[in-house]
C-alpha cells in the first residue's frame, strides 16, 4: 500500500511539472505513445525497366483489362492472395512469385511493399510475450475503462459464428455487444439502410453493379459486399452513440490471441503514434512502412490505379480499433469513398480505407506476425455466398425506389473476405 501511495505521488508530481504540455497536446497518454514518430505518407510505386514490364504483362494479363497496371506488382501480390493465411514476409512472397515466373527475382529487382521490413515484416514479431502479473492487471484495468467491444454478425446465418466468438471472448473475459449485420438478400433492406444513414440516399446500386460486371472491373455480384459495407457503417453509428474513448469492432469469424488484452494495451502505450485514427489488428498483403516492431503506417498502393480503388493490399477488417472522438470525420470521408458507383472496388471497406490512408491516419499490424493479435476462423464467407447467389433477374435488396437490375449470373469477386477456407 505504501508503494502504491508513493507511485501515485510520483505520477501526480509528473503531471504538476508538465501541465501545459499535457493540456496543449490534447492527446491522452492512455491512447498513444507521444514519443512515437509520425511518418510522411507517400504514394510509392515499384519502378521497373520496360523489359521486365513487358515480360510481366505477357505472363499475367491473360483475359484481364490490360491498361494502367503494374503487372510485375500484380504477379507478386497475387502470390500473397494465394497464401493469405500463411505468415510469410514479402521477401518470401517475391521468391515464390519469381519461382513461378510472375515477377522479377529479388536478386534483380527487390521490392518491399512494407518499407523497413526488418522492423515489422517478420513472423517472430507476433510471438506471445510473457506478461507479468502487474502488466496483466494494468492492461485489464485499462481495457475495462477505455475500450468497448462490438461484433458484427448476421442474424440467422451468423448465429453459430456469434456463439463461437462469444465463447472465445468469454474465455478472455471480454464483454462484447453483437451488432446485427445487414443482409441485402432480404427485400427492403437497402431502403432501410438508406433511411438509417448507412448508405447515402444518392447512391445508385444499379449503376455500381453494372460497373462491377464490366470487363474493366470484373467483380461480379456486389450484393454481399454492399451488405458488409453497410454493417460496418452501422457499427460506427453505435460506436459514436456509446461514446467509449476507444472502440474495438470485430467480425464474427475472428479469434483473438490468448494475450489479446495485454498485447493491445502494450501496442497502444508503447508503439502507437498520437495522430492515429484507425488501427487494424490484422492486415494481409500490407502496404506501407514499419514504424515499430509490431506496427506499420498504411499507405495507398501506388502500383494500382485509382479507378480500381488501388485494390489488392491491406486486407482485413477482422479486428479494428477506433479512436472514437476522431471517427465521425473518418467515417464521412470513408463512406463517400465506399459508395462511389464509378469505383465499385471501393465498396470493400478495407480497400477503400487503404486508398484514403493519405488522408486518414491508418495503422495496422502486418499479418506476417505469428500468431499475432487475431486470426480468422475456418467459416464460409457470408459475403462470398451472397455474391455468388446473384440471380439473373433483379436482386431482392430493395423496394421499387432503389431497384437494381442485375445482368446474367457471373462469379463473385475473389477478393478480401471472399475466400472459402472451410
């Protein structure tokens, strides 16, 4: 007890010594590390000689829209897409891609999508630490006082998944609130989403779907993708209404690590820069720059064109931490980006967020880290199933006011969240 009183006295003394510094910063030390550097965001590309670009184009274009893309980067990134659940570094992926003839070997033209890879693009960075009893107590108290947890889960088809993640969270002594997902297969759902402020009233789903089917985009049905995006914006409204300082929004196919609470507490206090607005705790095929041992600053992928929403990197919305006071501004820009009929790839919320990471302070934990903060369970993707079930007539998502006509049946997009691991 005497030691605790002495510690409290020292803390009060420190606050008294620097009252103006703390007041002027406007940033709570509970939510970041003030000494962590803030890096400059750049639109970086893989610069290659014309010879290699021609080789990669001949190998990788096939039946795809050929213009405006770096096909060597496409080959390298494809290797990551093929191995989403493997904890491999980008150097390993480039070796694998070069072996298949999809991109140049590292010996000729090395490329690091995550700059300073020696810092955070390493599997061992995800190892579970040995936490002291005091650290665990401090972490749990911090989590209880500052973090509120939400799980997005579709009613009905997501009930078993909700029971699974609830059981896991109960094991970790984490209380979570279920946020019902948005099922666009139910008639009238899009109308309700518009009225609730999840989808802009100016959004034309028919046009977005037509563009998604176009050869240039080649996405297939986006009905499930629309529902997924709406669910995340629904969760944002709940977060802002509840006003907890920090909010953790999870998808129901997430599985947090055994030391999730002390790991998050440590990351926020020791590594997270104070400009942060959004933090993804699992980011696949990451693109950006390492800022610490466990963290990267996400940056837009300059190798992919804007008309594709720079799609292909920084996938994952399994566990996302929000700075609640900063969420309204982020959400407004994010929502405008997602519901852009001319760029249907932006309807994937993780893709859209990465594309505006030059305007949003977006940080992430690279998925190479093993086991990391959170993993994905082996459930079927509800979004993929809904996209695949597109009918040749009209989609049953709306009333006549927002009735989208869907062309002939085509496969759904093989992109984030669309993989069937089960």
